[in-house]
């Protein structure tokens, strides 16, 4: 297939994805209004990730824009107010009965129209999977990427395949989730039990596809390219380096072991430098690990070593005071003791802050990488009915 044919096909697919987006947005708006406001965040994500594919078809999308998308779709939660255990339980159960009735009505109304998007999504997703796999399997000379213009032109072209696949994958995940929820509601259940789709899960799908297409382990390929690149580089590795979300997914695994966070060297290959330029996930990670390394190299020694000069000064001060009189000597001793206790307190505080920061920073680096990769921790919602007797009994103990 020629480049022009691929271009036309991708434009057609983009229009089809926009039509799917409109259908999903209509359904998610209705669900947010009648069932759960958190469906609004899912709609926002559908809009953002489809817009990403549109912008990508028009030119290279900045790393900052991608980082912004990762923050979309956070789940909200609400509380059911109650004044005592019995009233709370009865209200909860009554609320769930009403909620399930609304869900059944909504599922009966929306399920049929949802089914119409599946043939479109499956066709586009399957085709974009092949095109993206083809891009991932290619290899390029790093010398050819020394020119920032040549590098950007290559990434512009590669980016479109990635974002179209990512959009089709996410929309398909959302559609499958809604379909499973509708089926569960119609069967009399509050939920299907499936995890809500998020950007992190879609990035995992992308990583799996790129790894299968290139035969390279993502983490190894990523670290090797930055630390000691070879003459040629695969398309999949370029994706890992250029896309902030994929980089963050890899960096989250590098920082997964809290007691051993892997540092990244500063790349010295011009081609690699051009590829990662503007990748905020890599910048954030390098900054965090640099602070961690500096802290490990430096310890709160100044206050600890200051104890000895204070002790010596105190002895001299007391001896000087005793020459004058016993009373002056006691006053000097009190001053020396107070000064020593102050230095000791500051030393303990510095050590405590040092240990606290040193133990919490690796976790912060890991959590920041997960956030950059689009990870969202789903808040559990209580959709189980409760027994009034059991809840009352629990409240007594």
C-alpha cells in the first residue's frame, strides 16, 4: 500500500473514530447525569484522547500536551449522609434499589446503540495495530537523526500511527466496559466488576504491541539507547524515547523497587538527545534521581561534627569561669550545657529530616512516574446491601 493510500485510510479512520466519540460522549453524559458523576471524567478522557489523534494528524504533539492528558479522567467519589447506623443502612439500601432501577432503564435504552460502534472500533483498531507494528519493526541509523529537522520529521510521521492506535484502543476499552456494565445492570447486578479504562491501561497495550513487533524488551531497549546506544535504533525504541507516556510507563518500572531506584545517565548521542527533547517524563525522573543521589552522597554531618567544638568550647568556658569564682563557673557551665543541647537537638532534627526525605523520595519518584503514565487509582464504591442487624451489632464494638 502506498503512502498516499495509507494517508487516505488514516483520515477515513479518524472520521470514524470521531463518530464513535460522539456516541460515547452522549452515553457518558447520560450516565453522569443519572448514575454517577464520575462518568463525566471518563467522557473528558474520551474527548482528550480523540483530540490527541486529531492534533497528531496535523503535526507533532508536544510532550506538555501529552502530560496534560495523563491528568484527565481522575475518579471522584461521593458520600451518603446518615445520622446513625440504622438510618444510614436503611438509606443506603434504599438508595441502591433506586440506583439499580435507574441503571436497568439506562442499559435497556443505550445498549443497542452501543453495539453499533463495535464493528467500527474493531476494524480501525486491528488496522492501526498492523500499521503501528510495522513502524515499530523498522530500524533507523542514529547518525541520520543528528539533524533535529530530520528527527522531527520522522517523529511527526511515527506519531500519527501511535496516537491513532492509542485512541482506537482506549475507545474500544471504554465501549467494552460500558457493554459489560449494561449487561450486569440488566442481570440485576450493580456492577460488572471490571476495572474502569484509563490511560495507563492503554499505554500498557501499546507497550505490549511494540515489544511483540520489535522483539525487544522495553526497559532494556530504553536504558541501552540512553546509556550506550548502538549505530541503529528500532522504531519501538524511538517510541519509548519520544513519547512521554511510554517513557513514564518504563520509568515507573525502573523505580518500582523503593530501595533501589535506577538512575539514568545524561545521554551523549545527538540522535538520542534530539528524540527525547521535550520529554517531560524523562526530565522529571532525571531531576528526582539526581536529588536522591545528591542526598545519598551528602549526609547531615555539619550539626553532628559541631558537637565536638561545642564540647571543647564549653570546657574552656567553664575553666575560665572557675578562675573567677565558683558561681561564674556554674553560670558558664549552664551556658555551655544549653548550647550543647541546642546543637544536639538540631543534629537530631537534621538526621530525622534526612532519613524521612531519603525514604520518601524514591516512592515520590515512582508515584510521579505512574502519574505521568496516566495511572489512576480507582476509588472503591460501596454497592453492596447491608444488614440492619449486622451493622447495628458492629457499631456496638
